[in-house]
C-alpha cells in the first residue's frame, strides 16, 4: 500500500490526479476495477452525479493504461 495515497490510487481525490504509484500498469488495472465497482454501486443508489464522475476517472485511467 502506498504511503502517499493510502492505497486509493489518487494523489488528490478532488481533482482525480493519479498517484505516482499508479505508474505501474497492474496498479492501474486494480484501480479501474475498484472504480467500476464504486460506479455500479452509485448507479444502484441513484447517485448519478457520482457515477458520472467515476466514469470520467475510469476513462482517464483506461487511456493511461492503453497509451502506456
């Protein structure tokens, strides 16, 4: 677990800036999986704004994973 982000993968949760520990592709994949789970829960609880924000973060991370 990272000391900077506490294992969340986000350096600053409010601005959705990934932590430096997310340079590892395995860590990015794990974080994407967690975000998908949080997004599904937000949809089930009808928190659509949260789901939209999580989708944006998920897309950023997927692009980072794909582009290297």
